[in-house]
C-alpha cells in the first residue's frame, strides 16, 4: 500500500434498493476507518435509490460518485465497478445495497493488508451474521476451516462478495479478464482469479456485517437444510455443470496469468469432467480440489461419478 492510511474505495452496486439502502449507507458513516470513498453503480433504479445516495453524499466529507450501471445483471454491475476509473484507491471493497456493516469492518481488513510486506495480489473476506428482512437475528453463515486456496475456489465459492476487500494488484489481475467473458458471479470470479494467479486469500472468521436475507436476494447465505437441498438440486438439475462450464471457459482464456501449478489443477479437473466414470474419482483426487466439509466433498465425489460436475 502506498501510505499508512490507504484509501478504500467502496464499490456499491444498486438497483431499486431504496427499502434497505439507508441503513447500509449509515453503516459506512459509522466506520472506525474513515479514509474511504464511495463509488456507486446504479443499474437503472426506478425508485428513490439515487436520491438516497445523493442526500447521503451531502452529509459526509468522503467523496461519493454515482455512475450509470450497464443494466445487464448483478454481476455485470459489480464488474463495471471494478473496471471503472471514476475513483482510484489502494483497496477496493464490494458492497451490497441491503446489508449493515459493523463499524470495524474496513479497519479489520486494512489491518490485515498492512501486515503484508509485499504488494502482491491479495483478497480479504469474512464470515457474516445473518438477519431477516426485518432486521431480526437469523444466525451466522458457516464457519470455514480449510484454507482458502485455488483448489477450493475451483469447486466452491466461500468468499461472500459483500465482505470482500482486495488490493490494487488483485484489481489489475481482475482487469485482465476478457471484457466479453461470462461469469457465474463477481465474488466467485474474484476468489478464483486472485488465488489462481498465486495471490493471497484470507478468510476472517469474525463476522464483518449483517447479511440481510429476504425474497429479493440474488444469492442467499449458504447455511441450513434448505441451502443443502438447494446445493443437491443444483447437482441434480445440471446447474453445477453449467457453472463449471462458465468458470472453466474464463480460466482457460486467462491461462497465461495462472500459476503453472494452478493451470495443472484446471487441466486435471477439466479432464475429470470428461473422463469415463472409473477415472473420474482418481482425477478429482489427483487434482486436489476440495470443498470445505466432509459432506460436501462426498457430494463432489458423487457428482463426479454421475457426471454432474
């Protein structure tokens, strides 16, 4: 980082978020680390979203910039924020429009980056506390214990985008993604690219925000029996297959920036998906890919056996 107090650019994607947006903006105001700026990409809101941001901007000393979004979908809006040159900073933090950040969220991430001597690509993300749409407590997201490496990122996204903070070097790597590439989600893309090129990923078990669960969530929390059933359904209905196709296509186009080891992991995993069934489990094992729990790894193996990965 270029200074003792880096500028953190908050990348806020909005679309018709007026119902929950104000508490999120107030949680920015309450951050104990105050050297942040806010870049908002509004994806064609028809409610008072833009007005709420404008009124908030008039009450804070930090810079706030609103740009028009691409109006193509949620991940495209976040990718547009990553590519935007409207604000420059040392660190970049994704933000949803309906969460509530804890006051120490940015400070804790900045502290982790400050402990790193090298400016190499790095990504921070954390656990979350869950709340219902009305703000009442709903528990916590899963606590992950296995390392956040590329071998995990290839088959599982454990990095909630709403908790992610990454540095300039990581952003530069993300900018190397072909502009016409299709993605599954902006956060899975970030996790795969940063770890794939040999960058550091750090999972903080401390919950950094209140993650609101409601009917309009694009992606909900990965917890509970309902979430487990949804994951099983995703294997059964072929959605995991299509996700893998999308991810592998992007990674293949970015092969030159992957480490040789991780390019080899991609090759083995891709080969496992095409191999005859007796070979699939061996190739999965040889690739070293893993999910975070024993049950999930069993599911990965069963999915491989039935050609559902």
